[in-house]
C-alpha cells in the first residue's frame, strides 16, 4: 500500500506492524495485528473503530512509545523501528502527538505556558522572546486566554487542557501530528475553531495528520482517507468518499448506522447487546486469523468476510 | 417531588467566578442534559453538588443551596453538610462519573478490585459476591473476557475501557442520582449506544435520575428530557429537549446548534472543508 504520488516518500509508512500485551491466565491481548498504512505529505488519514480495537496502540507504536513485535515503521523514508527513545528525540520536530488523555500528558508541576514553550527551547528553534510570542499566539488561536499561560494543568477545564496539548503539539511546526481523540472534550464551536486551525496549517505548511476519532461527522469533514479498525486489524481502507458513501464491510456499516442524530424528533430505539463479546485476547500460542483484502475500487480495500 | 434542587449556586476561584447564580432542578427518573462552552462551569457545577470542588483547590462556594430530597421525605442542603455525611451521600445517593477516567481511577489497583470495592462499600457484601458483581458489570459494559481483564490495571486498558470501568463503578451502587461528566467521549458509537441503553434500563427499573454533561448534541437529542445550556459561567437557557433543539431562544444556543457537524454533510465535496463557526448563521 505504498504510494509515491509526488515522488516523495510518505511522511509515515507502517508496514505489517503487530503488538501484543500480556493478560491474565497466560493469555495475550492482540492489540494490533499486521497493520499497514501510509500517510502522504499534506494528507489526513483518519482511524476509526471500536473502543479497544488498537488505535492508541498503533499511535504509540508510531511514536515508538511501544516496541513493535513485528513490522517496520518508516518516517519520511527513514526506518525508525529500532531507534532508542533518545534517538527518537531528533524526530520530535517531524512528529508530534496529542495523547488521548490530556491530564496524564501534562506535568502537574509545570505552568502550562512553560510546557508549551519547552519543545521550542529544547530544539533551539526560537529565542526566549520568540517562544513566548509564539506560545501566546497559539493560545489565542485555540481560544485560551493569555492570562491562563501561568496556570497549572489542574486549574483548567477538560476542554481547556485538551487545547493546551493541541497548542503544544503545533508549537514546533511538525510535519506529522498524531491526534488521538484530540478534540473530544471541546464544545462544537471551539471544536470548529480548532479544526479550522488544523486545516489551515495543513493548507499552508503541508502538515499531515493521523486523526483518531470516534466522531464520524468530524472525520467525514476533515479526512482525505479513512481506515476502519476492528480487533486490531484494518478491515476497510479507502478515500473518505469511498468509506462514507459506499461502506462495504459489515462493521463499517454498523458503525455509520449507529451515529446518533442531533434531533430529538429522530430518536431511535437500540436494543441492548447481549451474548458473546468479540475479544482480542487469545490463549498463548493462538491468535486471530489474518484478514485478506479485496480491492473493490482503486484505493478501496475491504477485508473479506 | 423534585429530587435535586440547585438554587443560586455561585462558585469562585480566587475572585474568578466559575459558576454564577446557577439554578435548576432534577426530577426522579429524569435525564437532565447539560451542554455549553468549554470552560463555562459545567464540571465545577457537578463537583459542587458532590462537594468535591473545594478539595485541593482554591474554590469557594460563595452562595446558593443544593437540596437533595431524602428517601424519608426530608430535604438536605448538601452545602451545609460535613465531610462524613457527604461521604455517605456520595456512596449511596449520588454517584459521579468523572470527566477524566485516568485521573480518578487508582493506578495501583486492578480495575476489578475498584468496582468490587464500590459494591462492598454500598452493599456490605463479602469479597466473593462483590467480585462476581464486578465481573457481571464487565459484561454489561461490553468489556470482553472479564476473567482475563479483571486483574488488569487502568493503564493496561484502552481509553474507552477505562471510561467503561468508571461507568461500571457509577452504576453498580444503584444511585438515586447519577452525575455523568462526558461519560462517552472515548467510546465508539456502537458501544456508546449500549452504555446509554444500560443507563436507560437502570432508570426505568430503579427511577435513577441523571445529570448528563456532554458536548455531543446527538447524545443529548437521544436521551435528555430537559437541557441546561451554559456559557461564560452562567446558565443562559433551559427547557425541554424539543424546545431547545427546535425553538431555542438564545443566540448562544442557536450558534451552538448550527455548529454541530452532521454526518453526510460532505456528499459531493472533495477534500476537507472548514467548519461553520458558531455565529456564522446568526
Ligand atoms: N482548580 C481550579 N482552579 C482554578 N480555576 C479552575 C479550576 N477548575 C476549573 N477552573 C476554571 O473554572 C472554569 C470552569 O471550569 P469547568 O471545568 O467547570 O468547565 P467545563 O464547562 O466543565 O468545561 P469543559 O467542557 O472544557 O470540560 C474554567 O474557566 C476553568 O479554568
Ligand atoms: N500497556 C498495555 N498493557 C496491556 N494491554 C494493553 C496495553 N495497552 C493497550 N492494551 C490493550 O490493547 C488493546 C487496544 O487498546 P488501545 O488503547 O490501542 O485501544 P483504542 O482503539 O485506542 O481504544 P479506545 O477507543 O477505547 O481508546 C486493548 O485491549 C487494551 O486493553
Ligand atoms: Mg485509544
Ligand atoms: Mg468539564
């Protein structure tokens, strides 16, 4: 699934990556299984799927917070699969992540203004004054008051903290931002403002995004391509139009069909699910069957059922 | 018979007013949706009802009443109660699902333990019974293979699984009022539907009322009976859900509704498209 549309390497390329974690009773969680994807310069790839299907693990593999059990990860054509965390630091200017849990990713003892300015200082991309200026400007762009720069993380609301993390990820002007549920705590107005900022940066600087989200209406609006994950594997991948207009896999259809409509006159009764819950946990030595794909249209891959 | 009545609630942090004269009521069995701007005081309102807002912060509840109707028919102003009384209210009468699960779950205890402990405190049951109940809750919130999961620690679960553990803790005690602060932000829409259905079932069976704080207007449309809209520390509008969606009175509410992204809005467009900003239509 490599593409070289403009002769450049993709910003990131994930080749057959797998990751397991230990669980009780000698079992293993097959969090990510044989995932391959790439993201081009200036492109947004959205990753959607069931809670627990491996999206955050995939993100953590790409930033090398986890070691992959199998497969390769290439950043702008450079193999980073075996880099040590210290060696990854050199790539922080290329790759930034907004973690799913904003509180856990901010140092509780550091004023947020300093947290956002820190990467600028570490990478010597700005003088102290320039850094302060840029941080102030970014705060304004994500709708935070300047006076809040001196506050500690616990003094913010959930959505304000999320915006601090967004500002921090954008401060270094990276080439790829992994956004893991990055706008989930924002009201729709602020969300629109922040998403528009992200779109503008993409237009101006060719920024790429790996956008993990449960909000399918937002995904539809901003993604170029969409990958649907289920139990650790990609089960459908295609352009936004292909996946939203012509979903082929039964899980993709189920997901799109479950989006609640923002109109109390169109309520739907959904019966409670009971019985077997699909699971990525396997006894040692066993594992899921690898899916095979059919390309139903150019660029639209669907797992065979 | 009103279950909870909040009157003129005002909360400040070092002179900054985070909640300004908020008044609303919650009836038994009812779902009150709370929506509005990020930073407008929704979580602070919820934490004030629980009397958790002053803990470890500079918050002061400077005015107001938070009256809870007790089972014996008497009324208790929660703002006047001491910590031991509040602790028993929190266990048995009001449960809260916090906005950020990672910070409210204990990182050094297995998740199953944490659910079982809540059951034990509430029901006084033994270890075996409470663990069985925890396992049952895992199934209900659709976390697979309870046996292999129950001993895991919070950091070994996905964001949405942690959120479901929080929900299980909130539901297992059968509270009279459930305060749920953004309970489904990490859930995909199929599991979200399951969780909302589960809460609905509990409401029908036991008459539990819910105060549901969320940015997801789809969820509000689906489950709320009435809606409170907050902006800049104030309640700017409240009313039945149909009225809020179909004849909102305030410009802020109209702007909010017009900014809701709708599935299917991109048919016929290629490439990403900027969002409408609230106020574009105003
Ligand atoms: N511990 C604190 N110290 C100082 N200010 C605080 C503290 N907690 C909250 N605030 C401030 O109070 C205001 C209301 O916060 P609150 O958490 O209630 O917002 P919210 O409506 O829940 O927003 P969100 O939708 O982003 O979660 C915010 O401006 C926030 O910065
Ligand atoms: N450090 C870990 N140790 C053990 N298991 C883990 C660990 N991290 C993740 N897992 C497991 O891997 C699976 C995938 O988790 P992941 O966080 O990637 O899901 P997700 O798709 O991001 O879900 P959500 O939408 O709920 O955030 C889950 O079953 C989870 O329990
Ligand atoms: Mg996740
Ligand atoms: Mg909040």
